[in-house]
């Protein structure tokens, strides 16, 4: 089967025939007709519960969606990924973020090497270093223990570790404060440096090649700030690197003994499990970091072994396919009902949109169907008082993923009950809506005038029938967070297979980088640029004038 033939596969055609009927269903009716609907459309794995019963589907829909996954080769591609085959075809690389969380006694041969041995050698290095920093044995140049850790990276070298450190805030060492700098905008770094004592600060420079423009500019500025206050001899006690470029690391002034490598079979947005997770291990300790890896591995094992009809990543992925490719939904909203997951929507933006935001198949053929939706969101109760209005009564159907923990990591009375009540109520409200008859009865009970009721009914009526998933965990802990991230990683993989796109390259980000280098020289040079369009030329001229050039 040619990858571009998605719309002509038997299962896709069957779904297309099934869709006109399904489009007319209301989930109120589906629930009233099946008292066991939750049991039929929910699954548990690796400490997580996925409730997908509040979706516009029935058993036939799920059967056809899973048949589509089978026809598109999800099982075969999954097995190829786990076996270390080079499924990243445009870069001729294996895709082995799953290897980063495999147990020490595992064997996975890639190009004649057991990569698990390499992975655990780096993990041992991370453990030894993090134990020294956290115990106070590693000190700054004046003998004081480290109190602040600044991670300098961008993209996957920033979003993953920052999100995890925020999510696991309650596990962080009480002496340590974590900071993350990604934006090349100097205001970002300036705001962080203003909070720091150079005697007790450790900088992590995270760049595989040690050439990433934004990261290295921030790193050089941080270096200059530090040297002005402590001197060059002190630098090795305060800077470490996550990189593979030993020469560049040494030239920067970092002892190569304090360089933590990773591999080209780890994509940036899949790299928090690797040495890129060094700030996580420093923050929460290596034992908790190992639990985080273990949660990811537990979801890997589920994804590898569970039949499609009970496979959590597959079910999450295929409901997304249903809305994107049949209902025409253009976006997905992520609603974590946990403040510590405030960065999770941003993390998923990169994971999903950089992976599957593609318009050609792995064979380079233009697709004739929709691929990745826009992913966006915020913590739940904040979203309720902002954009949920549009989700309830707007003109666009936006599926929502609700995420919650059943138990809090705090002891403030009353808060968590209210939080969970809001989460469950919103998913019910999206599903049920409110009919004109219900609105009328409610307002009559409030003794509102009948004429006023007639005016207000259209404004107070909710169509409902808006789909959502709910993902629950007992507590937000290292293992459950690891499982949650791996769940979405595998969801992205499954959708990429169905759409036949390469989920592991990102060529679309390169053009802007190339053009930026040219424009940067024009902003600081003497010659007035003329090689661009009139808009870009005018913007450069305006900036040169403001900069006094």
C-alpha cells in the first residue's frame, strides 16, 4: 500500500461511510442507551486511567478506527521503532528515546553496539554528579554549596526539563531553585541573572553540537556575567555541559569530565529522558529520576504488548484521527487540572506540532488529507474563565483532553475537591450541554418573566456534544508523569504512522534560521540591504535607524 493512499484504504472508506450517521449522534443519547458506556470506553495502564467515553463514537466507530491503524501498519512500525530500525528516514537514524528508559540488563543492538550499556554509563555519570551537588559535596569556587541551577537551552533542551521540574515541584530539593533560559531575547537571561549569586550558581549549557545560535549566545552572555564577578579559574566549578562536542566544551572553559553526552537517535523533543534531563535529576534526585524513567518504560511496555482495542496510546491517537480527518477539527485543547502541569500544554505543542506538522509523506509525496491539529491550552480553572466560552458556545468543535490527579501534593483544605469538581463538571457540560427546555425550566424556577425568558433562551442554551478525554492519575509523581509523557509520545507516533509522515524530523524550522543569519549581518553592518522583499527591507531599515546605524 502506498503511504499516500490513506483516504482509499478500506477502513478509511468505511469510516467515511459511517461518519454521516455518527455526525448526527448526541452523546447524551449514547450515554442514556448504554449504562456501561464508561466501562466499554475506558482503559488503565501504567498508573493512568483514560476515559474516552465522552467522544462521538460507538463500538463500530472504535472497531473501524482500530482497523485503520492496523491497515496503516501501526504494529509493524511500532515494532521497528523498538527494534532500533532507522525509521527516521530523512536523517537515516533510529528513533530510540524508549531505550533511554529501559532497565540496565536490557539488550538493544544498534550498528553493532548494545546502546543500553551506553545509556546506563551516562546515567551513572548523572547519578554521581547529582548526588554530589545535592549533598553539598560539590561546591562553588568559594566553598559554598549550590543553591541555584540555570539550564540554558532551547526547544527540546528547555521545554522538557522545565515542564518536568515544574510538574514535580513538590519533589525538588529545598536548597535548590531551578531557572530556565531559552529565549534569545536578552530580557529572559537578564531577569534570571538579576536573581543569582555567582558563588552558589551552577549553569547547565544544553546543546548537542554546542553551536545552537540562541543557546550559545545566552551561554556566552552568562559566561561573561560570571567571569566579571568570579574570574576564569572559577568557571569549571559553575558550568557543565550537555553536549557531544568535546572541543567546543573545553574551549568554553568547561571540564570535559563535566560533559554529559547523548545520541543522534534521540530527537530534541524526545530527549528529557536523556542527559537533557540533568536539571530534573538535580532537582528531584536520581532515585526519583529513575522512577520517572520507570513510568515511561511502563507505558512503553503497555504500548508494545497491549492489543489495539486496549492500547491507551492507540485509542488516544485514533480518536484524534476521527476528529481531525472526518469531523474536520483543526485544534486540540489540553486542560490540565493541576497547577504544576502549567507547562504541559506548551510541552505538547512542540511534541505534537513539530513531530506531525508535515505536508508530505515519508516518500515525499504531498498529502491530500489533514495532519496535525493546532495544540493549545492552559491549566483548567484558568481556561474556564478565559476561552472555555468559545469551546461551549462557539462555532468550532475543539476536542479537549482533561488531565487530573486524584490526590493533591499540598494539605490546603477544600481546594482539591473544588478543583476536581470543576474538572468533572466541565467534561460533563461539554458532553451534555443545556437544552432550551432545561433553560426555560431553570429560569421559571427563578421566577423570571416569561417574555424575558424568551429573549434569554438562545443565549443560555448550550449545544453540548463536544468531545473530550479525561486522563486521571492517583498523584502527580515521577512515575505517573513519566507514563503521561510517554503516552503522548506514542500517541504522536501512532498518528504519524496513520498519516504516513516522519514524526522525527523538523526541516520546517531551518529556513528561518538561515535567513536570520543573513539579516543579523545586515542589522550590524554598514551596507543597506536590498536583497529582500519591500516589507523585510523596510523593517530592517527601521531597526537599523533605532539602533543608530
